[in-house]
C-alpha cells in the first residue's frame, strides 16, 4: 500500500525554473515515467480533515503522515469562544510554533506533498507552520487542502506561499468531507489521476 503510482498528465508540469541541475532533470524523468511519489500530510483535531486525508490517500495511493502535537489539543484548547484558549492564543501569535510529536518522516523521496489542515481563524494552524519550517519542500509540488466551518482556503494558501518554500504550491481545496466530489475534480484539475486503487 505504500507503493504509489500517479499519472501526471501534461498539465501537471511541476518543474520549476529548470536550470539543468541533475536533481531537477532526474525528477522530470521520473514524472515523465508517471512514477511520481506522493505523501498526504495532515493535522486534524476533530477528525474532519483526517477523513479527507484518508480519502485522498485512497484515491491516489499516497502514503499518509499525521502531524500530532506533542501536547494534544483538548476540547478546552479548541474552545475558540474563549479568547484565552490555547488555539486562539497560538493564532494571535504569528511566531507560535507548537511542537510536532509524531515521528519524523523522510520526505526527500516524495515529489508531491498534500498538506491538509482545519482552518483556524481564517488560515492554517500554527503547527502547520512548524511542519513547513521543519521540512524541506523545495522543488516539490504542494497540494494544500482544508476543512472548515465555511471559510475558504485561499488565505492559508497565500500565507503558505509567503513562507517562500521554493515549492510549486497549487490552488488549494476546501472539502466538506470525504464524500465531497470536488476531491476527484481537484486531483484531475491538477493532473493527478488515479492509476490504480
Ligand atoms: C480555534 C478554531 C478556529 C476556527 N476558525 C475557523 C474559521 O476561521 N473559519 C471556519 O470556517 N472554521 C473555523 N473553525 C472550524 C474548523 O475549521 C472546522 O471545524 C474543521 O473542519 C475542523 O477540522 P478537524 O476536525 O480536522 O480538526 C475553527 C475551529 C477552531 C477549533
């Protein structure tokens, strides 16, 4: 189940500024052989984003990696009606970087990294910034996705781009749940077609 074969159609050119470096050249060769390897990274406190992450993994065959906080969020931590709840305090502090407790993962062999999260106060939770600070996503294709109570994903994608990851960050997807038909469409729009299930 860890093997991944994704078809990259012609519209999915993720090569950035090809300068002839051997890394990029070998990556293009790999994509041309339709053997791009993908990883679904997600953070989820109440299960909504996890369900979408699992769906994307099932559709694409991508590996799954859950970002778990060293200090798991309690219901009280997530009570955004309380100005002093942990989540609100973190979101009020742009420099907050909650520690990741899940085992480190070697992402160097992945070409495509899906990153999923709930929207918190209009953007991604700070622990996603921790992930972005920790891992080198340069020259990878990044596919952001989220769940939310109604807010869109675009601000979080702008915030991600502002981190200058040197990655090819695609338009994000806000999914209502794992049955959202938009998931297939989004994968297709980005040239990521399921090869086998
Ligand atoms: C601290 C906090 C802030 C939130 N802020 C927003 C928001 O700005 N807009 C929105 O639509 N939903 C917001 N939500 C709702 C979550 O995005 C939504 O419930 C999400 O699906 C939870 O995902 P999860 O089950 O994967 O944790 C917020 C939730 C929390 C806990």
